[in-house]
C-alpha cells in the first residue's frame, strides 16, 4: 500500500488502514518517519476536527469503566469515538493501560469506536509526538471525539493537557473530608472534575468530595479561556451510567463558548506552535543518538572522567564530529 | 594579556587575572567561549584540587554570616578560600546574592579569601557551566576550599550538589517541633545539615531542630558513599563562631573516608561525565539560537499555528536550514 493509498483509505474511514498508520507513526525508523510525515501532510487536506478530550485519573478511580460507559453513551448518540492512551509506565512494565481490551468489552466491539493501546516507548517526548500524530490520524479518519487517557503520574498529564481541547480529571470519592492529594498543578489544568463512583454506599462521600473540589476550584486564579462557572466539578457513576450525559453537556457547553470566543482555535494554534518547537529540539538532540555520536560521547566521556580533557573541549570535539558526520 | 599569560598568572595565584578569567568564562560570546576553553585546557596541567563544598539555605538562615565566620575560620588555619554563588533569582531581580560584599566584610578584606558575586544569567544551564568553570579556575589558582553558595529554590541545589564534593544544608531553628518544610529531595542530597543560630534564646529550639533532623536523616536510605554516622546533623552559631571547627572536622572526616574508599574520585569522574553530556546537549540546542534559526522557527511556527503545514514537516524544514546554514 502506498502512502497515497493509505491516506485515501484513512480518509474513507478504513479502520485497518488507520491502525497500520498509527503503527507507522509509532516507529522510530528514519524511513518510517519520512513516510509518516508524508502521510500526515497528505491527510491535512481533510480539514476534519475531532473534539480532543484529555482524561486523567490515578489507578482505582474507575477510568476504564468510565471510558467504557462514556464512550458507549457517545456512540449511542451516533458519534464516532477513538480512545488513545498515554502511559509512561508502560516502558518499564512492558504492559499498557489499554492493552487489555477486555477491560472495555462493550466499547471495543462497538463499530463506532476505535481503541488503541498505548505503545511501549522509551521516552515521554517520543510518546508525545506519536500520540499527537495518532490524534491527527483519528481526526482525518472522521472520528468526532478523541479521548486521550493518561494515568496520574509524572509529566504525562501536562503533556496530554497540551494536546487536548479540554482536560478532564476523574476522581474517586475521598475517604475523609480532605482533598485526595491531587497536586495543585493538576487542579490548575483541569477544565472539568468528575467524581466517579457516585453510587450505592459511596454516594454521600462522592457528594462531599464533589463539593470540596468545587470549593477548591473557586479558589484558583481565573483563566481567560473559561466562561462563568468553569472549571467545574460534577458527579458521575460509570457503573450506573449516571451523570454521563450531563458531563458531556458540560464539555460541549465549554467548547461552544471557547469556539465563540476564539479560545478554541487560539489554544490549538498555540499548542501546534509548542509541539513544533519541541519537535525541533528533539530532532536536534536526536543527532546525538547515532552510533558515531554515541561512540564519540562514550570515548570522550571516559577522557573527561579521567581528567585528560576538559568538558568544554570534549564537547567541542563531539559537536565537530557530529556536524561533520 | 594572552591566554597563555593569563593561565600563568592564575597558576601563580594572581587574583586580578582570576577575576578577569571568571568574567571570560561568564561570557556567552563565541570567541570568548573559545578562549575560555583554551584557558581551561591550559590550566588543567596544574593538577590542583580544592575541596568543593556546596552550601544551600533559604533566606533567613544566616547564610552570609555563616560564610563569613566559616570562611574566616578556614583562612585562620592558613587555608585559601574562594566563595562562588549560584543564584537563579538574580536573573529576574537583577541583583545577586553575593553582590553586596559588605555582607561579608571581614572575609572580603581577607587576603586569603576570594569572593565572587553571582552573575546575572539567562539560563540555569548557562549558570551551571560558568560556575563549574569558575570552580576549575579557583582550583588552578591554588585555592584549598571552594564554597559554592546557593539559595534553596528550584533546581539550583541539585545543580550545586552535582558539582560539589560535599553538600551542606544550612537551617535555622524551627518554631515548633515540625521539620521546616525542607523537601525530601534536598534532604537526600545533604551530606551534612548545620542548624545555625544555636545561640541565645534560640539555643533550645536549635537543639530540638537538630535532633529532629538527625532522626529524619536516619530514616533515609543508606547511600554507598557514606561512612557510619553520615549524613549527619550538627549545630553551629555563626554569630558566636561556635561549632565551626567541628563542622569543618566533620566535612574533612567525610572527605577522608570517601578518598580512602574511592568515592571522592569516583564521584568527581561521574560528575565530569554528567556535565560533559549536558554541555554537548546544550551546544546542540544552541544551534537553534542563531538569527537564521530563530527566523525559520518563527516563520514556520506561524505556518504550523495556521495549520498550513504539519509540525513534523515544519521541523524537518527548520533542521535542514540549520544544518545547511
């Protein structure tokens, strides 16, 4: 299949072509990178946009169940839903948070849904580029909503927030009346906080937790991209499929307001500019990853460690070799 | 003055040549960088080593008074002492933590001491390189001890710890019995905690704080580079010049043990290797700082933001221009 054929099939909504294309953008091989760039450039013409929803939540908040229920609710409305995952831990564990599709059995069988497990990657920077490119492919394939799931660790949330139109934080009801150790930085990124498990015995705790977070959100500095009442905290029960419509309505209300006020396109433009800069920096540093560069770094590193040469002079030598090679 | 002459003068302990050389390594100009590299390479031959003491402490713990008293105690023993400062905040404030030498009046008049204010810099990475190079210059000039002072904010402590033989954390007596909000990561870097102001009314609080930290240090994971009893917490009074000899003895005991057990040279080698890698990465990224590169980044950034070109293709274009230019 040529790149042109692949682009045509993706634009026609062919899921196998989409899956193959995502595998292509996940590859680090130079020829694959060139093909991926060509493919993305070819698909730019579709002009399609999905709503990109970043979703974060630590293990135990019921993220899979939420995505299953929420995703099925959306497909029930006739919307096409893609689910992507960013899991920085999968590098170490070898696993992946969405690898086991049995966790979302209904959604994975849904013809209007597309679930892609997170690849095991070596670097968060690489994960970022591949996820952004997978989003672009899903948009070109005509998906209406792209859910980008991440676990609440490290820098992955910031990264997902930087590629999403709205960032949703999923929480479980807290045991006491304290906030659940959610870092302030994460709170400040959230557009919508969803307190899950608002069902059965946990309902009173969910109500209290939701009120606590609503209060905490009010104390944050007002952001220009938010209308009155946002960021907001509300309750859902993924298990009982309750509150999901309301959550979606809140997301849509926010997005509509942002579209009307120029923040939707403005944020996307700023995000594109940011990722372009990151990509350039990564590509510059990738020149230190070639075999010749690694060899120079290792040999001169030894000489530096032995005190035979100063770091400054050794660095000049490496750069000369890299730039000439 | 040629670089060769400058090197000779520095090796002979000429303080004015040393001051000029530090100004040279602080410069970002390409020709100055080349001269600095030449100078450092020329001075490598002296083979002199100082004891590099990293010193951190938030404003209010009495850092200046401590450096003044501690430095004078060391010069009183016949040791030559250089004081350098790393102040990431000086970029913004325009000031510098050691700019006002009147804060260390006695030490600044001491012929065996050399105090260098922190330069105002644009980037922590730049500060790191310049500080390391200033350390190397002070060592070549025959100083026995180099104190590298930093304030307890951001990444500057990690940076100073990565260029010091021992890392000392200076604290003030705590009000209650709680630990003073010292971040765990900083605690884990410390070789020695000094509780200052163990004098007058504050002595009981200092005693309690010191015991609290001694307890907290015992709970940290044992590090291979520490002998029995380290890291350690002890009390000083910079005001009354009490406990300074003991603090110095502790430092020397630790350094002797590390020398005998291969950790002193081992850590230096590992630090040199680390800084060499950092320098190479910085130099690669510096290629994006030229006027032509900035122009390409700005123009293509606009095109990316407008959706006219994908970030991947735009990045390729910039790199092509940078590598050809």
